[in-house]
């Protein structure tokens, strides 16, 4: 493979990864909108597009492995390809969790009248979506400062998650019937959002790795 061919394949890799990022970015925002508005049609639409995320993941993985096997890239090129392999895994899991939120939205609409999610859960969802946007923007621009900002935001999400779980636990203790059903499902939503924030943080840390050549320990262990 000539250097020109390698550069073209590397550009193709980045184009495909940006396409995957755009898709996942849209799916998480639509999943949140569907949850807040209990929009079953939108939730089903998000769920139906999950296969496209997997298609992107498999295509990008093949591109990365071909580039490594055929060109044996060094330095920055190798970091970008290696990071891409990690980033697509986090993106795929964000897509899965967007689908999970949509399945809960569909289930709640089926068995319960529409009741908006707690305000703090809606706020958490907005902040998590912003983290995903920030991580993707950091990757596109290879902006290590923007990546650091995403990582810093994860602590706030963890704190919000703890507060929401405490509040929902109190609701479970005091209520019965439909209120309990909603609270249990909102606990699951909060957990999915917290995981999405972790994956956004992982992506941001891989961006920092591309730029600096150093990866923070421990982030690879996030679920």
C-alpha cells in the first residue's frame, strides 16, 4: 500500500467514524425526546436504527484492521487507528443504551398514562447528551482541551445519578401501583444515562491519547 493509498484509506476511516458519531448523537437526543414526551413512534424509530450503528462498527473495525495489517502505521497514525477501534466500541454501547431507554419509554406508554420524568432526570439527560456532543466534537477537531472538559463533567453526572437514585428510592418506599412502576423504570433510565456519560468520557480520553500519546489509566474498565 503506497502512502497516498494509505492516506486515502485513513481519510475514509475518519469519514466513516464521523458518520457513526453523527448517527449516535442523533439517536441519543431522539431517545431523550421520546422519553420526555412519551413519544412511542419516535422511540420505535430510534430502536429500529440500532442495526445501522452495528453496521458502522463492523465496517470501521475492518478498515482499522486492514490499515494496521497492511501498512504497519507508526506514531500518530497508529494512535488514531487504535483509538478509533476503542471509540467505536463506546459509540456502539451508547447506541445500545439509547435503544434501552426507548424500550422503557415504549413499555411505560403501554402500561401507564403519560407522566413526565422527574425534572432532575430530564436535566441529567440533557447534560449527558451535551457530554456526548462534546466528546464527538473533541474527536472531530482533535481538541484535547475540549476532551478534558468532557472528562471533568463526568463527576457532576455521577453526583446527579446518586441524588436521583436516592429520590427515586424514597418514591418507591412511599408509593404503590403506577408510581412504583414509573420509579423503577426511571431508575433504569438514570443508570443508562450514567453509563452513556462514562462512554462519552472514554471517547474524550481516547481523543487525549491521539493528541498526547498518553492514556489515563482506568477508563478502559468502564462498562
